[in-house]
């Protein structure tokens, strides 16, 4: 699953390397136990940290007046939103390095609809699968809309891009067509594309679910970001379910050319690849942990460091800034990197 | 503006001709005077009529149990939605001819954001235009989301497709790139694509607004639907603003090969092309009436009848069914057709 390279359509040249691809994990930004419920606090914090990481000034950004870009009417508020057009027009620029891509998971959005109908198994001749496809897309695109809004409120010029609508498709669940030209165009013009796991068409199965992790891996292969960050609801990858009091955080994992991986830190688990049941969050069902690690390993093999860490912490802020190295003793998270 | 043909990328063959492209006019489905306010009654009625027009059975569909495809949690309702998976899986099929495309206008969505920032004029180096681009897209895509939901609740397997995300772009406001392959794929697999007027990238101006009317004209040129329907908030095209008590509804307009047009009915205005100030709705600002008529004229010249009529009436239902001819004395609306 992690190995195929999707067929590309002609694409414009990327003008400058992408700095970072960020995964906002479904477990971090939604309340998994409650259908279609956003974890507002975590989402707001992730967006504020992203803005901080993009900021070209040295300050922490807390005192700057933010140019909010969600000018929609707030629910229940009869007044039109206040937009200070004169102040905005007078700004020299956004002061942000916007060369980021955001991909988010579904969490408590889409899962109910997809599992109820079996969209991932395909078969659009079935009325249940067809209806479930529509219902799943409604749910995940409504989450996408809220995430684009949350980023825009933090002054990040975000634009939603749905993989299905962009024509991304699979063949027997493997990515088969993935036109990234509009993503590159958007980056080039200073926008931050916001993609998501989606229900897509499949050449053999009619349809399936394309996970955010596969999207990230493909974009990393294509655009060679400096680093990739996965924000989740635990501190990183553990040797067993993180709810287990004896669970040990794996701080550094090395991936070799053959796709094999070994634990570098902590030293007590060094070289151990069997007998540890790698786990991020027990309730993260999208693709499961194995897929996630596999996709991250493919990225790391390209020489791109992958940081997996907990959203809304000082560690996630450092990861988003790219301010993490294998020597960072005080950084809590998992680094997955190439052995070369 | 109405004449250019956008550059096409390779596309799969359309398996069967599209039956109808429907424009849900912004004036019909939103409350124009109130920012981001949907005209729920008109939207519900338009969706129910669309379902009726798609229905393959002879009945009026009123007694059939509708397979709702919006399985999201309703705001304020703590319970998960009830989805009778067994009943749905047992259905032989949807019983609908889904070979329709829906395009909607923006109405009271997007207009505030676009006009406040001047997105249509371009210039993304300006922070105001960049922020306005983001704000406009948030507003129009939130309307798209609500329209997809309303169609899905009526059992129409609708999928939202944003022109910007699909890579549609312009060159000096003329459509330059318009990849319809995913629209065709969606139709082929039995889904109803739902597009909308959008903020898009422009090769010369950086960005502009692409109107729903231009999208419809392009799709009509490409896919040759049997007929095209514009649903609006008045009965059709008038010889002066419809608020004028002396306004006369133009029932039939003929377009010749050179793009010239003349009034056929009512007979008293026959041949008159000057001295009538053609008007649909005075407050419809997207592109203005002249653009709308020009786009409709381009479609009619291809031999495709265009019906402009009032949403939520018996006349709109007949138009959606394609049950209108130039002999239909009791049909209220405007037919624009080729003189050949």
C-alpha cells in the first residue's frame, strides 16, 4: 500500500521547496467518542501554533493583531462581520512563510457513515454504498470547512481542496491518479492547501476510502518537504497501547533502504523490532497504526524527517517549526528518520 | 466573454448524454437582503422538484419513502442519526435518472466578501485581496455544502465539486482551464455533481470570480445536455425590470447563428431587440442580466433549449422534466432556442 507511486498528470514546476506537510490527526482535532464533534480547544491551539511556526518575525506572535480571513456571519449574530478593509489594505504583507500543506484526518466525522455503509469495500451498485458515499463526503467535507475556517481565523490563507473533487482516485485501494497541479499552483500563489481523507472512486472496487496518511506520503514523495509533522492525541509512538502504564515512548526510529526499521531511542529497546506492539492511539481506526508507520517510513526513506507528537503542547510547536533534532533530549515525541 | 472555449485536458468519454444542467440561481435559493441566509423553503422545494423530475416512476413521488443521504448529526440533536441500513441495502436501486448536473449561484453568500476586497479585480500581492479570496471561498463553499445536504436529504446522490479545487482557472476573466474529467466520472458512476460560482486563479490578474453562468455554458458546450434550466426568483426574462407593473414576460427568444437574438413571443414585441431593457431580477448582481442572456444564447445556438423560470412553481417542475415546448401556452417562463 505504501509503495506505489500514483500516475501523475503534467504539472507546473514547484517554485520553491515546501517547508512542511502537517497532518492534523482526527484523534487530536475531534472528540472521537461523539459523532461529528470538533475538539475546539485543540483545533484552535493547533492553528495558533501553525501561525506561530509560519511567522517570519521573532516574536511569539501573541501581541500581533491577526488578520482574520473568515468573514462569514457568526451563527446567531445578526450583524455583518466587521472587516477593517482599510487596515488590511495598508498591510505590507502577511509576514508569514505560508509554504505549508495541511492534511487532516476524519476522527469522529465520516467514520459512522463509512462503516455503516461499507464504502471502503466498494460496490456502488448497492444503494447502501452509494448513499454511504454521499453521506461520508458530506461529513468529511463539513469538517474540512471548519478546519479551513479555523486556520483562516488565525490569519492563515487556507483553501479547502477535496481529493475526490480534485479527481484523486484509487485502483484496488492503491492511489492510482493524484493530480497535484492545483495544490502546487495554490502554494505558488501563497495559499495553504487543506486536504483531507475522503471517499474516492476506485477503478476496480468502484469506490473506497483514501486516508489522509496516504495523501501525505504521496505529497511528500512529490514535493519533498523539509519535514513532515503528525499531530495526534498522545506524545508519539509507543511500544504498546499508550493507555498501558508500562508503555514506553519510542523517541527515535531509524528506517533503512529496504524499508526495515529499528528503534534507536530509548536505548533499552535498541534494535528491537519484534515483540513491541507499536501503537499511537488505540481508538485511531483510520488505516490503523501499522499503515501510519509504514507511510511515515516511506517518507523517512526519502531523507525527510517525520515528527509524531501531541497537539497543543510545546513539543508540537517545536515540531511545526522544524526545531527538533535527534539530540533534543527535552523534546517529547517520535522522530522517524532515514538511517543514511 | 461568452465565446471562448477553455483548454481541455484528456477526458474519458461520456457514456450517455447528460439530460439536464440546472442552475439554482442565487436569487432563488438565498435571501439576497441578508448576509449568508438560505431561502430554506425555496431550496427544499427546488430539491424536491429535482427528485421528481429524475424519478423513473410515473407517480408524483410524494408517497415514496425517500432514501435520505445526509447522515450527519442535526445541530442540537445529541442522538446519532437513524440509518436503516437493512432497508437501504434491500432496495433494488434508486429509481432515479441521475444524469443531471447542478450549478448554483452565490446569492447572499460570497458577495459581501468579494466586493469588500475586490477579488474579481485580482492582485494577490494585496493582503486585502488575498484575505478576501479566502473569505469568499469559505462563504461560497459553505453554501455548496448546504445545497449538497439539501439534495442528499431528498435522496439525490449529490457530490460537491468546487471549481477552484478542481483546477478551473481563467485568463483575464475568460475561462482558460476547465478539467471536467471528474465531473464526467461522477456522472458515469451515478452521482450528481454540484458546482458553484467560485473565486479562482487568473493567469493575468492573479485571481477573479468565475460565475455559475459561465460554468454552465462551458459544461453545455462540452456535454451537450438535452436542455438547460435556470431557476430564478421571477417568472423569466422581462422587457424591463420585473418590479415595473408594465413589465412584459418574454416567452420565447430566438437566437440566430451569428448570436443575434429576437423576440418571438409575445407577438406584440416580435422582432424587437432594441428598446427593451431585458431584465430578470434587478438585484441579481452576478454578471448582470446581459451576461446571463449572452451565456444562454451561446447554449441555444448549439441547439440546446434553455428554460428560465421561477423556482418552486409548477412551471419550474415542468422545465426540470423537460416538459416544455414553444406551443406550451400555459407554461410561464422564457424559452431561449436556436432559430434553426
